[in-house]
C-alpha cells in the first residue's frame, strides 16, 4: 500500500479464540502496583 | 471504533476492536476525519485544496481494503464471545503484607508510612502458611501462581519471608503448581545474604527509587529525616548486577514536585539500571504533591521527550526498558484478559499480617472492603462478585474509550479513592495512561521504520 503501513493485524480477534486461560502474570504484580497497563504483559499461552 | 494521533512526525491509527495499528500518511489521517460518514465525492471536496483527487481516491480505496479485511472499523463482539462468557476467575495471585511496618518514611505513602492506618505489625509464619494454603486451595486449575512480598518494608520480616518461600516450594509440588515469588523493597536492608536468597528464589524484584538524589530524598527519607539515596544506590546497583540486569525493576513515583520526571527516568538509566518504571503519584488534590489537571500538558511533554530519548539511546546501543513503553503488538495478552483488567478482588488479593483478605494492597485498612480471612477460607461473595464484574464493558467511561484494551479499565482503588465507585475511573490517571500508550505506539512505529 502507498498510504498505509500496517504494524500488526487483528491480534485481538485472534487472541479471543484460545484466550482466557488465566495463566499469565497478574498485571498489578509486575512492576507498577498502582496503575494498570495490561497491554504490556506477556501471554503464557503463545 | 478508531483512534488516531500524530506524535513525533508519525500519523498513527489504532483500530480499537481488532487491535490492528497502522502508520498512515497525512492524507489518510485527514480522510479519517470524514470517513465513513461522508461519501468519496464529499471527502474529495473537503480535501481537494491540499491533495489531488487521484490521491484522495486511491487513499480511500486503501482504507476500504483494510476495512474489508477487518483491520479498520472492526465491530466489538467480545462481550458475547464464549471465552469471555465462560471465564471463571480464581485466586491466582497474593500480595502478602508480611510487614505493616517500614524503616523509612515517604511523604506520599498510601500505606500511611507503612502501618496501613493500623497497628505496626509483622506477619507470623502461621499466617504466611495459611495464606499459601488459601492460594493453593482457591486457584482451581491454574498452574502459574504468584506471591509478592509487600509491606511496609518486607525485608523487615525476612526470616518469615524465607520460611514462607520454603513452605511454598514444598507445597507447590504437592498441588502441581508453579509459584512465582516476587518482592518489593526500599533496599535499605539489602545485604549479601538477602540478595543471595532473593536472587535464588524470586522471579522478579521491585526496587524503590524515585530518581535524582534531590527528588528521591525530598520524598523518601529515614525516620531521622535523612535522605535514602546515598544509602540505597550501591545496594540497588549491586542487586541489578547480580541479577544480570534481568527480572527486576527500579520503580519510582513522580509527583507534582517533579513533573520533569523524564529526567529522573534518564538519571536511573545513567546510573546503569536497565529496567525502569516510574509512575505518577495517586493523591487527592489537597496534597501539595498531587498531580493536578493543569499539570497534564507538562506531564505529556515529558512523556514525549522521554519517548524520543528512549529511542535515541536504543539506537546508540545503550537502551533501557521503560515499563510503560513496552507494548508487544503481536504477542501481548489476549483480549479476554484485557477486558477483565487487573484482577484485583477476583484473581488477585492482599493478605494482612493478621490474615485479613482485601481486594488488593490499595484497599488494605479500609474495613468496608475486608472480604474474608485466611483462617476461615471464605470470601465475601458480594464484594468478590462486584470486583469480578468490574470489567471494561461494565464501566460506562471505559466502554466508549479507545484505550480500553490497553489499560483494561484502570485501577479500581484509584477509581474508588477519587469517585467512591470502583466503576468510575480516575480521570487524571486515564489521561496519563492514554498518553503513555500513544508514546509506546509511537516508539513501535519508529522502531518498525528502522527494521
């Protein structure tokens, strides 16, 4: 495409298919302990 | 729903519901002010003074291709998705308050200088063991569990920490689980023996430091009023070295007194730390150190300048990780987790030295939120369910917000502290979070350019 560069596809749609296993780290435990940024967590079920 | 922004010379478009992120040119960026509400001819009329008709037409066609591929204007269907409807939260993470006492005093401490508005107290091993049992018995089929030693200052009760780890290691085998222990510490009591134990047994360590000496010492000082910087820096650096600069964070808080916090982040990077998290203080406006609405433009400028420097250093080979700029666009958490949020009060609970259970560390001390005790192995169902249901679709403000799948509804405790309702997010926190996400995506856009 000339006008648009896509960085990533429909990752959320795909993630729903086998999502919700709950094995990933609790977001608040990771580094912040006050404000949530969930999107920078890692999936345990890649 | 889409969200678009222009930062650092990049025009970025987020397709909120699919999760797709696009870097576009100025023309597409402008077309999206009108598309899909106007026809192609109407859009051409609006933009023809700045762009050729052919280019506008071509750009609209590209937008339509992405729309047809489900990468723009994707509908939100997750609420009805089986994975979401069938989710069954179980307790999988403990914040273990092994010490309601602290050896330093911090002006902004939400724990009321360590005692959480109660008696100064240390957890005994029996309560520690009961907490581990509670976790193991209430974690259903989840294999990976977490236990964070927290306080006050957890190293003030280090013998009990060691005993709890030993107990947990024995019990996890029996239950077929994997417990990841972590600890948060102000570093004052770190010595060789504690470092060795922590490095052997703890999956992650959060080391508290606010940044520049003057900034740190203004907020973080000993009981005698002496700043902690000089005392802790050699210990924190040694700890980072011993961990091969992996699986730790130096974690600071910035306040209204250091709105130029980007300098504190860079100071920590200059000291040699590789994993850094600096968070805005959460404080009501009457505190002199609170971050107020009028401070937001300054805060935003510092996030932007930090993003630029973050990239520069990375390109020069002396990069560092800043917690809030880390977004994995391809392998981040699933949308079900992003809807559900931090998990406080459902998947994540805090246990006090007395064995009382609260939804998270931020609610400890507010007895309205006491949801049970490790002694009776029960949880108040009403409170538990209200937290389990506090997801982005049930929060009116989040439902229409573009950032909902990045922040996942924000911190319930912040919402409660400011609005007395866990379903109404804390506005200033939301604005800062949105800016951090935009910075993180700008970083990704620029990195992709270099690949």
